[in-house]
C-alpha cells in the first residue's frame, strides 16, 4: 500500500519541478530576480499554482523553487556585468516607421549623406520586406519627415532615449548575456522599446526618456556586480 503513495508523491514532485523549471527558464525577470533575492518564493509558488492546470500542491511548488539551482544564473549575471566596458546615454531620439518601397529607400539614402556621424548623430535603419524603421535624432526626424511621401509614414515615436552598451566581444558566443540585460531592466520596470545588436559586442536599447536614468543606473549596477 505504501508503494503507490510513494509513487504519487514522486509524480507530484516531478510535476512541480517541471512547472518551476519551465517558468523560471522561460522568464528572465523571474530567473534574475531569484538570483538577486528580490522574488518572494511563496508569492511565486502561489502564482505558479494559479497558472498551472495540474493539481500540484503549493508546498510541492515551493519546495521545487527552493531547490532550483540559481548558482549558474547568479554567475551568468556577474559575468555579463564584467563584460560591460562602457555605457552611453542619449536622449531626444525618435523612430519613424515607414512602408518600404523605392521612394522610401531613395529618400533615406539621400538623407543619410547629410547625417553628421562625427558629431555623434544617430541614424540607424532596419529594413524588412514591407516596413522600414529609422532611428534618428529628433531634429533629424523633423528634417526627414517632409521628404517622405505622406502615405509611407505609418508612425512616428518620439520621447525616446538610446542606451548604447559596449561589451567584450566574448558575449557574441556566450548565451544568456542579452537575457541578463533584459532581465535587469525589467526588474527596474523599464519598458524596452527596441533592442538592436549593431556590431561585435555592441547593443543598443531604446527606452522611454522617462526611464532613461534608471535604465542607465540599472546597467551601471550590473557592471559593478
């Protein structure tokens, strides 16, 4: 009679472990929050229980959370921080979302020749089959916009700040570095508007200007971890 009971307990523990592992490994905010000691285990267990479709008990989930190996996550966070060599913050950035097409491409190409890159002006183009996203300084957005056919302009987003993160090129071959950065910003309630890799070891994050300072401070803290 005791054997079935033991098997049932083992099944529940296994189910709890699967639920916890899936939640933590799929959510970098939870993972890095646990690694930093910022997440309440009991509250997380209650959330997992409410989200789960199984009959796994609260105690089984709580036990599985406490057993989850966080050492690797903590080491990954510290390693990512050591890889950060420089942070640069710029405000007054805008994004123009455009319909792709011949006229759009020509207007962008002509305008790119007028951008003063040596003065640190931002001009970055991401193109897909149907749409083009142009990230640039607000003053240049105001100059470019009238040169575009009105029908091509889908949306203009202003009030943004650009945070450039320069890192050791080792991060290119190391999984988890971007997850650490995203998790760190999310823990500080920062809404990432755009994230782009623009070269070996260089990542650019666009955030709302209201979040600019705390974004910088969050990554500065990570770099000192």
